[in-house]
């Protein structure tokens, strides 16, 4: 029986592990140690560059590699079948996946196939009193936190929001890679992709500096001040969901629970109230600066620096200072 398994698929930057892998391995290592069990990293599809080195830094006992031509890109039916077969063979106690759009398709279906319990929106996993597991997760759109006690001897599948975690390397041991056989010959994908979306240019979630605007801007034409300040700082412009819904900014700029999850060095929230759904997307920023005319705005609870005032008066001055 395998103890704790982190499951990933796809590639990240320069062919490395997908984003969030190191954060997920950090949480998994802590959980495995609490359960006095081993941590394995399951890779579905092509093995990322430096996978063994990354695994060694995070206390992984072994990499389990499932290699099949059908796993070269994400296909829900195929990946569900591969992970379900692995779980039946290795009997893991806990399977952790980074909560991406693809994982939302995969985790519940795998749990159903292997008879496991499933929790999504996880933020932490710890050992509870009595020796069981407890998952802390966000609920009600991020407005609150809930603790789930995972009881019984069965398996559990947990989707984890890795944006709230920090990677913590610990060691540099050599890690073996084992090839795990699966049979996907009879699996056919039921959804056919006729044209794939092509993303070009920098991504908001990779930006080191983000300036995001909200309803406090007052009118759609004022969003240009956000983009101008972001450009002057060498960053990217983001937006809250309300102004994206109103058409003030493009959907790819949306930050929050239903948008992009960012982790910049600097995040400037302009005219944003600080609703929990938005703050999920920027809470991991190293420094958060808030500009809002309401001194009681919730965003100031999260900010390291706050400016109380009209953003339409403050933004032009900030732009002028930055450009000087």
C-alpha cells in the first residue's frame, strides 16, 4: 500500500513540473510524515524535466511514472482511467491533486470509480485527533473556511488550491523512477477538441507586479489608468470580476476565485472592496497595496500599505512619480 500520492500531469515552464507542484509536494510531505507513511509522486504522461531532482528536494520516496501515448495531453476519460487503475494497484491512503480546471474534471470521477471520498477547494491537510485526517477547505465562494474530518480506512482524494501554499525544500536525496503499467487500449475520449485555444504573450498568473482595478474606478474609460500604471511599473493589469462582467476589462484579466490566481511580488488593488472571492486570487502576494476611498473597506485588512482616497486622483500622481 502507498501512503500519500501527489498526482500531476502536463508540463510547466521550460518543460519542468506544472505550476504548483512544489507547493503540493510540500503539503504532501508534511502529511506523509504526520501519518508515518511514504510520499510518492505519480506523473501521468511525459516526465517533466528535473523531476527526480525536484522530488529529491521534497522528501519523495519514489516517482511512479505512467507513460502512454494517450496521456501526452490531458484527456479527461483517459486520465481518469489511468489514475483509477493506479489507485486500484497501489491502494494509496491519500491522493492530492492541484486544483486546476482539469483536476475538477478528474478528481471526483476518480473518487467515484475507486469508492473514495473526495474534497475540493482544500487549503491544508493535517492529522486530526484520533489519528485521522482533517482537510481545511474554502467554502461559499471563499467567504469562509470549513474543516472536513476524513474518517474510516478507505482512500481519499483531495483537490488543493496551491496558491495559498509556499514551497519548502527539505533535502536532496536521490529518487528512483518506477514505470507503472496501465491498460488504456479500450478507453476512448468522449469529447473531441476540434480547435485548441492558443495563448500568446505573458500570463497574469506569472506576473511579478499586478495592478488591478475594480468598481471604484467609476467608469470603464478609467481602467486605462490601471493599465498605464501597470506598464510604468513593468507589470500587468488585472481586474475584479464585477468590471469584467460589465465589459470594462477583458476576461483574461480577471483575478479571483473564478479568475486568475496570482502570486506577485507586488499587488496594487485599486478601487477594489476586498471581497473574499477576489482576495483568493491575490492573497499570496508578497506585498499588497490598497487604494480605496472607504477607510472601512475590507481590502485594508489584507494590505501591507493602504491609501485612503479617490483612486482617480491618486493614480495619475503615482504614474507621474513612477515615470519620473
